[in-house]
C-alpha cells in the first residue's frame, strides 16, 4: 500500500505539468481533450474500493464524523481517499484548462490557478470561477471597450482625467470628494480609523498596561492607521474598474465589513487587557480570534478579486496599468505571509502532542517567543526571525508600485521619453524585484533570523537580487537610448502629468 501511494502521483503529475508549463503546446491540447485523462487514478480507486465495499459503504451511507475519521485513519482508507482526490482534482483541472483555452484567458493567469487546484482543489476551482465570471462579462462588453481603446494611442503614456481622478469630479474637486463619490463606506471607514488612531494614541499616554511587552493600545493604533491607508488605496484603485462596477462595489463593501469586525475584536481585547492574536486561552478569546481570522481571509480574497478585475480592465497606459496590477498581486503575497503566523510553533506542537492545554497557538516571531526585544514601535524581533517585515513590505506594494508607475510617466523625467515597451519592462523589473524582496524576507524569517542581523546567505541573495535588478534596469535604459526615445513622449507625458496632478500629487 505504501508503494502504491508513492507511485500514485506519477499517474497525474505529467498531465498537470503539461497544463501548467506547456499550455500552448499542440500536444497538450490534444491530450487534455481526451475524456480518459482521469481514468488511471479512477480505475485504481475502483480496484481498491470494490473489494472493501462492505466495510466502506456503511461509513459513507450514513456518514458520521467518527466513522469517516476511522475510515481515513488506516493506510488503506488514506490511500483510497488520495486516489479519490487525484482523480477528481485532475478532472476539475482539465475542465479549467479547456475552459480557459476556449475563453482565451491568459495562460499566465491560468497556470497559478491550476497549481492552486492541484494543491488545494476547491480553493483553486473557486478562484477560477471568479476569474471566469469576470472574463465572461468582459467578453460581453468588449465592443464598447474596444471602441474606447481604439481612440487611444497605446504608444503614448496617457491616462485620461476621469480614470486617474476616480471617475468623478474635475480639477476643482478635492481628493476627499472624489473618493467619497467613488465609495462612501470605504471613505467613512478610512476617516473613522484616523479618529481611532488618535484615540489609541491617547490610550497609550493614559493607560500604562502592557500586553506581550508592548503598550496595550499600541496594536490598535498601528492597525487603525494601516486600515485607513488600505481603505484610501483600495478606493483609489476602484476608480480604474469601469467594466464591473457592481462587483467592485461588492469587494469594497465586504472589505469594509471585514475590517470593522477585525478592528472591533482588536479594540475589545485591548480594552480587556489581553492579546487579540493567537489567543485561545478561553472560549471567548478563541471565538474572537477565529472570527477575526476568518475575516482577514475575506479581506485577502477581496484584494484578489480587485486584482482580477484590474487584470481584465482595459487601461490605456499599459505600464501604469501593470504597476497597479503588480502592486495588488505582490500585496497578496505579503498578506499571505501572515498565514505562516497562525501555525503552531515547535514548542506549541510539542506541548499539544503531550495533551497540554495551550493558551497561545501561533506567533509573529520564529525561534523566539513573542514580546522579546524588538525594534521601536513596530516591535519586529531583533533576536530571532519575524514574519511581520515581509507582511508589512508586501502589503505596501499596492502603494509603492503604482507610485513608481506614475513616476516614470511624469513630464520632467527621463523615463517618460522611453517607448512604451521600455517603460513596461521597467515596471516588470521593479515589480518582480519587489516580489523577490518580500520572498527574501519570508525566507529570512523562517530561518529564525532577525531582519536586522542578516547572515551571509541572506546578504548574498540580497546582493544578487539588487545586482540583477540594476543590470536589467541598465539594459533597458541602454536599449531605449540605442533605439531612440518616444517621439511623442514629451506631449503625451505633459498630458498625463496634467491629468495626474489632482489625483496623485494631492
């Protein structure tokens, strides 16, 4: 049975490799159109199940948690379940591949969804359904979009004022007025979090209690300002979603509800004098922590939905458009770094193995307890690994990368005279370098290494990343100089700069 389990992956991995790595190869299409792709694991599943049907049938005819747990707790039951997963995951993966090919969804977008379906089945399938819904609506309204796009010279770095100005208001309108007209709930929450931040600062001065070695109201203050910045960034990005306003509004409103729940838990626990994160000391604390965790995942999902909407949105200036998209995609990776925090530490796992009650499950730090020596304000550990730097740097990609995209289109800027292909290459280089930095910080933290004390390996990887980024940037600039700058760059950049003035510089 062990050998059969080990060999089972060989039945499906070649098909997954073809769909993910060689989606455009003609033989991939021919192979995946066959309805017998999932036949091999299905046949072996039948060969294992039928002789044991008398034992298995009672457990699945009237399923109970104890009965199913017993069934899966044996090597035979686990192997049968594994073949079940392999067969149906491949069936769903094949459908995703064929459907994406039919709808002409980008292979670069489909590949990670196929990988996610391979690893976490229903989650990848669910995200693809969202992508598919957006792609379908995009096809339905493509005529109008194409007409609009046809009036734009794609070689010029221009974004009209309506797009960059959040769809509403002219030069006389304030930024606050524009974000208010774009989405009121997000604007209200962003302003409310500023007030919460000020109240939390007062709490730090007046309430001298400590929670995990830090002032009780420091965490609410940090989360309040972070949520405020996130809300205003999110509502600004919403201004670029023209084709699916209802879906964009849904993402915004769900994000607002999720943040309200999260901040309510954080403020409640601070008032009670206990930590909000990883706290399972009592039934109430466990309920509050799990509730907050669920809504954090919902915030991540809404961020993903906005990224998908922007991927399918036709924004005239392609380099700037990709700065928005890459900013959101990298921020998703930074937010996902937080999922490592909820895993039990080795000490916690050893205690749980001995059936000891656990008050805290999960940690920000790696290799050292939370609450030890750390950097001022942020509290990042200076004696061990800490996942918060990667989390922090990653999330703020949604502000920094769009700012870079705007910067290289300014009028008095060497980059603004580059051709579109060169500006697009610059955006891609900086975006992937930023992603590399986030992954480097995650790798460093997972090795229980403080962000302020990198070892030679971390330094070496950082130097290679920096050198590669610099070399690519130099190569792009040299090629742009050799091939000549955009002849219309000056006028088009002047137009863009005028349109951008009231949206970004304000």
